[in-house]
């Protein structure tokens, strides 16, 4: 149970999260951490700077951010040839 003015319990947060996941028709195995990864992946795909992503995650060391969160996505792989061609033709 949530009491205004007091910290929410982990169970209360989890129950609310799973309720909204179900209402949105999202996969049942989705977790808050999954959303964190998706958020970072989308920022990286949009070309956001590493320092900005690192700050949003609260990491003091950018190596942690790079190792855990910044990986090449299928969308990024598809864009590589086009970006390379643009560089070579300019």
C-alpha cells in the first residue's frame, strides 16, 4: 500500500509497473531495467553524446556505460553503409 509522503515499497512499484505493462499490451517479461536499456539504446541511435547518456544513468565511469549499455543495434547496422557513402561522396 502506498501512503502519500512516504517512500513507496518495492512491491507497490512492481505491482503498478506490471499492471501498466499488461494494460499497454507489452511483453510480460518486461522490467523497469528493460526500459532503462531501451531508453539508452534510443538515445545512442539518435546520436546523443556519451557524456549526456552517462549523466542520465548516473554513472561516474563512462566505461561502465559503454560496456553495459552501448551496443550496436540492428538499426544502427543498417545505417552504416548510408553514412559511409555520404562521407565518401562529400
